[in-house]
């Protein structure tokens, strides 16, 4: 039986109403005066900047050794990051070996890197995949992991701290909280404990392994000096919905950290063909518009707001750097 004409017209009108509402909806905010840049931003960088020869061999990248162990390239990177108000550097040292030890660095290269990055806060990015590289329920693994962190500090005291990234990290996981508590107890007072934090829950992505509820988020923040919130891989297909989520996450992350420093992680990468990331939606432009909208909800920006952190150095290009300069950085 065909539908009555008035019902069809009503459905068309309703659809047009929602489409018009979406077009007119301003979910983000473009800011060009640099009001949200305080000059203390972060970035995740490649393994090759510190990694030893075995890493290049294992990953069939021997042809890249000369690129990374080139003083001119190190200076070029430092200049680029300084120009873009980046102070916190997270060089990749993942994944952790199954016994809990952090992958080896090239000691000469590391000292050269730290010397040329004087004035920056270099914090190795360590961790790996839960139950593949990371076994927090095993006391021996936890001991080796924290001792490996301390060994890094002893061998290379120029490191300003450690940046822990474990994925997935399910909300409420007690073993990972114990691991963090044990690391906190042995961390030297002058070193920073930085955590790659998961964002609050969202109906866009109901999986518990990639989101922390408020109670757990606050507990992690109690043990950390810095929370770098990974605000991407959301599976969202529409730009304005992603901007709106970024605005909400910005405020929640800052409100839930009880004074712990917060960097808001933004995507600058393009993982094509995966369900959890659409580069046309999750990109620097939409992320920054959402963050600007979230920060603009405050009369005074919270003191624990530190800035943004770019994921990642190896996918930044001049167009992205230019957008960052024009739509986030203080002139």
C-alpha cells in the first residue's frame, strides 16, 4: 500500500530541516590570534632519532640510519619544533620487550640528540600493546620495566622524564594502576611522569579499552605529572560531530585532572582504510576548531592546560605546519 502523499512530504521536510540544522550548526571555533597557545606544546617523534642499530636492522631500515644520525637533520628538527612553540618531545622507544625491558638506544646518538635539544623536555615514549608486550599482572615484568626506566635516567640524565603509552588500557584496570603506582614511587623527584591518556567515554565508540571514565581518569592523574590525552581514532564520520566531541573532551580532560598538566593530543596523520580513523574528519583543522571551542567555554583557561601535542612528527608537512601557525600559534 503506497504511503499517503502528506506523510512523504512531511518526511522530506523533516529531512531538510535536519540537513539545514547541520549546515547552520557551528560546532567548532576558528581562532587566529594565538590566545590558546602558551608556548609549551608537545609532539611524538620517530624511533630512529634514538634507536640503536638493531632496531634499524630488525625493521629493515638500515638505509635510514644516515638520515637520523646526521647532526644537520637533528638541528633542523630542533629548529622546526622550536619555531612552532613545541617544548615536550616524545621519542618512540616501543614496544617493550616481553621481559619488561625498554628497547636499547644508541648511546652516542642519544647524547648528541639531548645536547642539540637543550632547552626542550625530552621524554622517551615507552610501553606497547597490553598482553602482547606489556604484562602488568606479572611482578617480575613490572620490576624489569621500572628498572629499565631508571637505567635510562642513570645512563642519560638529560632525559627530563618518561612518557608511558600502553594500548589498550581498559578503564578500571587494576594491574596497570599498580604498575603506575610502583613507577611513581621510584621516579626521581626531578623527572616527569607523563602518561598517554585515553579520553572520556563517548557513545560514538563504546569500547572500554580506549576510554577512561571520570573516576579512573582522576586516579591516573593523581600519579602523573602530565596527561597527554589521545583525542583521535574515534570512528566518527562527520566533521562537525568530531569538532563537538573535541570540545567536550577538552573541558572534561581539564576538569578531571585536578591540576595535573594536560596536553591535548591532536591528529596530523592519515591512516587510510581503517574503520577507527577518517583523515577527512580527524585532522588538524577539525581538532583545533574543537579545542578552541572547548577552551572558549572557560572565562579563564585552567592553569593545568599546557597546550596541544601533535601525533605525529613523521606525518607533518609544510601545509600542516602552516595551518598550525595560522590557526593556533601565538604570532
